[in-house]
C-alpha cells in the first residue's frame, strides 16, 4: 500500500527548524506527499507566509505530489462534517462563532479526504492524537498512523528562537549556510524520540563539507562570482564568506603601501608579465613560490591585490586575476 503523508504548516513565514524537521521526515517516509496550508486561524497568518514556506521547501529540495491545498478553501467541506458532529465534540470547539472550522476538525477531515495513512509531526501535537482518533471514529473514517518526534530546542533547552543564533530555515539561509547542509542536518536528526538541542557547530561543519562538494561553476554562481574565481572561494566556511571573498578580489579596497613593499611588487610584476595570458594552478603557485624564495612580502602582495591582509590562498587570487588587472593593482598600490 502506498504510504500517503502530509506536511501541514501554518502560513506564518519561514519554516521553523522543527517544522522543517517534520517536512523532511514526512518526505522520507511517504511515497506520496500532500502540502497542506493550515490557514484556518486567520489571526496567525501573515502576508507572504505561504510563499515563504514554498520557497523554503524548494530550497531544501523537498517536493510534493499535490498542493498547496489551503484549508480555508475547504471550509464548506469542514462545515458539512460539523453538521454531523455538532459545533462541539467531547467539550472541544469544532466551529468558531464566525463559522470557520478549528484546527482539530479541519485537520481530521482533510486527512480523511486525502487518504493520509501516516502523520509525522512534533511531539507538541501528541495530546491531540486521542481527540483526532475519536473524531475519525465519529465520522466513520480511518485514522492515520501517528508518529511524534522530539522538538528542536535551543542549546539552553528552551524554545528555539533567534536569540539562539537561528530558529528558522530563513535564518540559516541568511547566514549563508548551503541548503545541502541544512537538509543533511535534518536528515541526521531523523525522527528523534526525545527533544534535541540545535547544534549550530554541526550545521556549520556540514556547511564546510557542502561547499567543498559543490562544482566550481555552482559555487561561483552561489557566491555571485565569475567561474574563474571558484578556486579562491574553496576555503570559505559559508556562502556569505564566499561572497565576501569574491568582492575582495573583484572590487578590492584601494591601498597605499610603504616603499618597503616596492621590491616585492616589482618582482611580482616581472613574474606576471613573463607569464603571458591566464595562469593555471601550477604556474600561479610557482609565482608565489618564487616570491617567497627571494624573501618577498606576501602580505604586501595580498594587500595590493585584494585590499585585505587575509583571505584565500594567494595563488588562487593570482590565478583568478587577468594579467593586466593584476599588474594595474600592483602598480596602483605604490
């Protein structure tokens, strides 16, 4: 039998990491996934909230077979079910005074109508399971299997929020963490039986691995840099750092170096003029080695070429810059 699952976030903005964990777990467990937008509580909905969710899921590489289905557009079906059950069930309100269904009614009806066989969700929903099973029984529908996973908490054990460094997929995206690293971290967590503490250190280690695995062209594209700069971006710890490295090479701060730097920069100019055209890795490394062998001030050369005293391996910068541009920067620094 095909396992049918659903991911049902409320349109409140970028996915909380706990919700993203549910999305990954459902996608892994189900052959067919419904993206359902639980928007019956209009007070919680925000403009652009659904779009943010769709964007986050696409960024994480999570697809679905049907949806987005908005619960607000199925209110007639929910009221039809409520007519059989009444506006209250076991002391729980099913329909609000304005006629809109509450979460419990809408969720159970939609799970039944879409043939959901498995629900994977956070343990904060565990208290709802008994009520939802009774609602299914009252409606004469089959309840899905319910699996509840632990929540992602802050390192201090409290509810995860921005003060912990990140709380949502959007937060990590803004910090330059590649999607592959976020997805890998959530996959590692699996379906935890107990609450887990967000390990940003692990996320950042996975980011380094993800960047190392990216093809040159893709790494350069994500950093907003030309492909020939990819080698200079390889040491970046995140995509924001890669973009900053790219800017330092493409648009360096102007510097004026003391006279002591002249021998190094003039020697560099000689070596670079001799190597006409573009440089491959061996030739670029050789230029740097020759400068170092004669006691050249490599820090001064880095400053002249990038305007910064630290950054990617110097040979990668030498290889990335066109010959005339490298010579222009070396002369301008003096």
